[in-house]
């Protein structure tokens, strides 16, 4: 096996471990617990997705896009979004492009839970990289962003 193949194997194994850790919802549960958030994980995921914004300029956040990003079917996505709306974290707004369509945006309460979850995730990352230099952190951020961007296409 070449060094390049060994590196790819190491990345693949690390990505599997990362996915497994994220799939376990550890950080989402930690955010809910640490900040005493009155939400469940589904609502937290919906607000994160809406906060991320649409894929490109001129696009709007829709229930379909939320469902796709969450990896659920349209009816399940619609139910989760409806729960987030009912709970006061998301609002439906008439589209500026087409008044017959609706897009989604966060309420102030929705932005508060997103910020709390972000603080928990940042704190976890800071702890994991506690002994890294600033240069190593910047390089990791650059390479990870490049990797994610190349996988979005």
C-alpha cells in the first residue's frame, strides 16, 4: 500500500468515527442539557438546517430542502417543520419571488437555540484541539472546508 493509500484509509476510518459520533447526537444532547433548551433533537436539527441557509443566491429555505438535508422524506420533513413552527422557533414567510410559495426563517427564539448549540459545538472542538497551535487549527479549517466543498458538488 502506498503512503497516499494509507492516508486515504486513515481519513476514511476517521470519517467513519466522526460520523458515528455525530449520529449518536452527543453534541445535540449536550447543548440541550448544558443550556437547558426546551427542545428535542429534531427541532434543534431543523433550526440548524434553516440557519445554514439555502444552497445558493436567490434560493429560499423550503420544507423540501429541510427534509433533504435531514435525510427524511417530504412528509416527515413537513411534520418536523410544523412542530418547529408550532413551538415558535421557525416561521413561515411568503416568498418575495412568488407569493404562492412559502419559505422558512428562524424566529428570535430559534436563533437563540442555534447559538446555544453552536457554543456547545465550539467548546467541544476547542477542547479536542486544545494542544494544537493556531497554525494547525487554521490549516485544519482550510483543509476541512476544502474537503467539504469538494464533496458538495
